[in-house]
């Protein structure tokens, strides 16, 4: 075959995305241009050889470059994966959790300096500072993803990044059943607890799914009721037509302007809540929450870190002491205000509802203890008849799982 030689298309291909991003970044910095999607596409299109590529390839390159400019860079696809709950970076190692434990994934992050720049860019997107003078940050990205980052020398082999993803749409009870969190019969029990306006706390360890379950249950609240959320960081977005949320605020660089959860709980009481919810009780705000639940605000809820249901009273005691509430008074408040504990546990196969317990006074001092009403793998517990009566007294039929009708 004769004629002019075939052009060397390989020589016309664009540089790797890292080089593209570096050149485009310099262009945006020099011109003080906002890195909007359209501006990034135009900048990538202007790179030598890119015009020869198809539109699909151009858009893919532009997306990668923009992620490197203002997004999560190589971590963006992982954060976009609906199955991923956590992304952890140890210098240049990346680990992800898809609900079945941490697994290392092959993601090229570059050098430690590249990871440092990524961490600083993410912190800046949250309006926070991350540098040698302030070597760690705990913030929330615009899409709701929780960010924690630590720089060397505090992070001895870092930088370290911990990203907890945010699910835009809460799970339904049916979806949690499909994922093996609990049997269908227990879904009926959870719905009955919400319908009966029993106050409950969702407990478990870090990453056990407390916020996920709480968000699902809040979606079961009747639409005529008003839910007021109080959170340290906005995570709960239940599918409900009438939700208002209050979020705590940290102090500024001058140490002023802090608004904590105790103050927000007091403000929430003035907002006519039908259901008062504290996203995570981990300080003296538990005193204000218990006080609120003891003033006729039934059906309240919250989450609490605890290793087992039996540890819940001791955990509440410790938090109550931070608010100046004596032990005996704390137990009296808990016995009158909180009825149910929903305890979650992480297993190699995923997150499960380990038990449903009642907080009941016991012994001569009448201190509350957690008594199981249902246990994973064991069925109804000693408190099952008591919980069934409580539901019936509030006009809600007792689910068969409490009477032994279903496993």
C-alpha cells in the first residue's frame, strides 16, 4: 500500500491527567479563574492534542482534572460508590469499607506531598485551615462527606485522611432487611416502637450504623408531626415532610462564637417539636435531652456510643456527670424518659441489629439496667412481655416477634 505514512496518533495524545491537571491548575491560578465545570472543559480542550479526542474522552479527562483541582482527586470514584461507607488514606495506601470490613484498593495517590495537597484542598473546601500550625482538621465537605485529616509530624507516617461518606437518600426498613441488618419480623417491631412514641437510643460502636438506622426510623414518623434535629454535624436527612435541623458551631480562630449541643437542645424546645432528636449524645447535652423528654416530649431519639447494651447506663452516667447530674438523679431521669435501646454491632458479614432492650429500674437503688426484649439469633428476651404491654397500652399492636410467633 502506497501513499503518505500514517500519522503518529500516539504523539498527539494528551499528557497523563496529572500533567494536565498541573498545567490547568497553573492556568487557573494565574488568571484567578473559578474552576467551574464549563471552565475546566474549555481549559482541557485547549491543551495540545485533546481536540483530536472524542467528546466522551474529553469529558472524562475534564472530570478527572476538575476532581484534582477542587474535588477529591483519585478518591472521587470511591466516594461516589454507593456501597462505600469509609475511605481511609495512610500516606499512599487507600483502604475502603463497603460494609464488610476494610479492604485495600489500588489507587495511585502520588507522593506524600500530593496527599498533603489533597488534604489541604479538601479542608479548604470546608472553609477550614490545615497546615503546620493547625495539623489536623475535622470538617464536613459540601456534599456531606465527613473529613478528618492529620499532617506530619503529628501523623508520623502520614498524611492520614479518614472520609465517611454521606448517603443522600436514607435506607428503608425493607432495604435494611435485604442487607441482613435484621429479620422482617424485627422490622415490624421497630415500626411499632416509632408508632407508639416510645423514646429510644440507638447504640453501638463507631461505624456500626447508628446514624443509618436512626435516619430510617425517623422516616416512619407520621407526616403530621414535626421533627427537630440537633446535631454536632449534619448527618441526618430523614425522608419526612417536616424536619428542621440545628447544627453546632465551633469557635473561630479567636476562640469565640461556639454554639454547643446543650444550647441547641434548649433552643429546640422552643421550636414546638413533636419529636426531639439529638444526633449523637456525647457530652453534657444528655442532661438537657433527658429533661426535655421528661416534659411531655415523647418519641424522642438519639444515638450513643456503647460497646454493649449493658454498658448504656454507665455511659449515660458518665455523660450526666459532665452536666452536673448526680447518679441517682440521672437514673431516675432515664427510667422516666427513655424506654428502648436498639444496639447495633459490626460483624464480618456486615452490620446487624444485635438486640432490642428496655431500660428498667432494678435493685434497691432502682438504677436502670438494660433488659433484652429481643436478641439476634435468640429471639424474644426476658423483657419481651413488658415491651408488648407497653405497645398495647399506647394503642399499637404487639408484633409477633415479641410473643414468639416469629423468629
